[in-house]
């Protein structure tokens, strides 16, 4: 399925080869047909529970705490993502990531402190 063209493999998203057009529809239909019920259940969980409940909690927090004090917390998402990646996925930390973590934390702190 992935015929190399230069350094990029050919896929449904790659530019069409000379002289013919590549339609993504067959590739998409084949991909959707290969998804198991576990995959569809995971998609439903992410779409319904995580997204809807997450948005409901976010808007509730905005209503309770005010936009000016709650909105800067969204910049803490990379910190939470990094903590999850390090603990659950065993992602290694390098100096650049630690520096970015410190800069994000300082930015959130400075934006949330009282004037």
C-alpha cells in the first residue's frame, strides 16, 4: 500500500502521481470497515463522555469563577498532557521539555495572580 515516492510514502493524503488522480474515498471506506466494535466504543467514549462532559465542566467553571480567572488555566493543558505522557507512556524528559514546562507554568502563574 505504501509505495515510496522520493522520501514520502504514497498514501491517501499524498499528492497524486503524474497522469492519474488519487481518490481518498476507497482508502477511507477500507479504513472504516476495519474498525472493530472496540474502536467504535472508544470513539463514542471520547466524543460523548470526554468531550461533552469536559465542555460542561469547563463552562461550569467559567460561570463559577469568571472568565478572567479560569481561562488562563487552559494553558496548563500541556502540563497535564506531559504528566500523563511521562507517567503512563514512559516518555523521557529532555532539557527543552523541562524549560517549556517551566515557561508555561510561569505564564499561567503570572496570568492568574492578582494585579
